[in-house]
C-alpha cells in the first residue's frame, strides 16, 4: 500500500486544456479592468463631495452675513459700509425723500409743559357793543345817502340827509325863534328904560319889572333849546338857528360814537352791514336807516361740559392765559394767546349739557384800502361765526421732554421716536407720560437725552419705511433654474 501511494504522488499532474486556459486569462483581465474603473469612480465622487460641502459652507456663511450675525463686508466698487443697512432699527433716507415728506430735525431739551383742556368755541359778537342801528330821529324825507354797503365809516361821519316834515320839530323851532326875538325886544327895552331911569324920568321899578320879564323868557329859551336837542338836532345846529334866525329845513343823520377803547386797542371803526333806506323815502321817527357793526373787539364763546366748570372757574380766578386755536389748513393750528376768561354762564343747555363761557378777543385789521371814489373799505381777521378751539391751562409740569405729536409713532403698545445718527435714523422706544392732539410728554426710562437730534415730524413715514425694509428684498435668483 505504501508503495502504491508513493507511486501515485510521483505521477505527473494532468495538463489543462486550451479552452480552460483561455477562460482563466479572460477572468484575470476583467478583474483588472473592474479594479481600475472602481478607483477612477471613487476619485470623482470624492472630488464632487468636497466641492458640494464647500458650497454649503459658503452658503451658510453668506446667510449669516445677510442676517447680521456679526459679519460685515465692504462693497468692492463703492466701499460703503452695509452694517447699518443690516440693522432692522435703522432707516436711511435720501435727500429727496427728506424733502418729499418735509422732514424736520430738532434738538431735544428739557422744558416746562402746561397740561390743558381743549373745548370747541365760536367767534361771537359782543351784545350791545358790536351792532349799531342808525334810525331816523324825526319824520322826514331822505334826500341824500352818503354810504354804501360794506363801506367803513368813522364815528360821527354823515350817513343821510333828511328834509324835515316833523310837525313837532317845526313847531319847536318856530317857538324857539319867537322866544329869541322876544328876548331881543326886551333887552332893547331894558337898555332904553335904564337910560331914562338914570335921569329920574321914570321910577326904577319899571326897569326891574322888565328885567324879571327877560329872565322868564331866557328860561323858556333854554327849555326850547333842550327840546330841539332831544328831537335830534345837534348843538351846532341849534347854534346856527340862534345865529341865523332861520328854521332848520334839513337834518343830517351821523354815525354813532361808541365809547373809546381804554386798553390801547384798535379804535372803533364802523362797517355798514345793511342799508335800509332809499333815496326819496318818507320815514318816520325811529325807522331804521342802516345797520353798522364794530368788529374791533369780539368774544370767543367756548362750550364746556359741566365737569369742567371747576377748572374754568379756577383759570378765570387766577387770570390764566387762554389760547385760541385757529385752523389755518396746516397740520398744526395757529395759536392766539394771552386771552382772559371774562365770565362763565350760570345756565346749562338742557339738550347738549354744555354751558358757554366767554373770553375777549381783540381783532386785527388785515385790509384797509380806499377806492377811487374815496370810500374806505377794510377787512378783519376774525369774523363772527368762525369756529375755533379754546385751550385752557390746567397744570404745569417741570423738566419734561416735550415733542410734537408728529414726532412719536405708536405701534401696538410701543411708542417710538427716530434719533438722527449721521445719514441714518435710529428707532428708539420711549415711555409716553402724556399725549394730546398736538404734543407728547415723555416720561422716564428712555434711550434719548437732551442734546440728541430727533425727527420732529413724519415719524409715521419713517416707521413705514423701516417696516418695508424689514420685509426683505426680492430674491435675484427667483424664477431661475440652474
């Protein structure tokens, strides 16, 4: 057995056929080609993966820079710093935009603020002192009219001429002339008798009786003179009757003379509002001839609720300065100050629950011209019936930051002002202590201080611009597929 196994081991191995050798060679070649292709694909994938990772990282960095995560850059062309633009509390306006919104910038400072109440009011005439009526003092016929509607006349200026037909006046003048003649006759008689009495031809009693008679006539003369004055004749007219010894056939009606102002204000000037008489018209005593108005001083009639009565009475008692707010078409009305409350009405309107109070309003001339015919025309700044508001002071606060209402914008519970920072405006939250129609008073705990420059108006437009900016710009790649 051992010999047999040894013989088998020494026996030569069987040779492979030609077909088997070809299959082996092809397999080896295919394995080599596969290994080469696998290595090439691995290098390409590795290169593509690294580039993609780099792109992701660069995109993240760009996103961080766009959202203001502490990265700043400068434009390659203009070198402008974009760090302000990335701050959502900053807004930049061009010079043209500032002009478009009428932006005004001012410096903050501490000041006193007087809190006040504002009530509706109307310009009113002063009863008994604004309107004047020129009436016919006696019966007669209008023979001349000196005025036209709208004309301005001075006190004492002639308005109408009348031919008198009043029987009492005619009779009064006749009696006055008769008395004058009788006095002249008695005076001559007394002078004659006094010369004779000195010679002793007649007793002195005769002269004394004539003197008593003259005294009685002079008393009648004075009474008749007063009667003519009461009938509407002037002292000059009566003097002319005495001097000329002629009856007065015509009468001139003149403008009334109001009491002269004592406060140095504009003198009284009367404007013809209505002309009631016509040329040739027969009028009787008391008939209105024209209506005149003196608007040099007027009232401001305020309307207040009953709960404001104590504040108004205190302001009137202390002589507090009241301001009239006149609407001029601008955002802020014009103030006419240093008015004083004269009195408060003691009755309350049942329907409106309001009571009136009054302040004196000195008027201002805005026109004073003369026409070619010499007539004078004028215009006043305030007119009866004009609506305005009255601002009555209530209390005064010291050391406050006071801004115009247009300088503070509200956004929900927050209030903001815009502080100037170079060519930008920084939005700053503020604490509003008090706000009215025209002013805002800031309390404590603000990011602005005296000396800072802030936008004094157009805060709402700045807020809109800031919100538009925070909404983000348009994606430049929107609508493009790469």
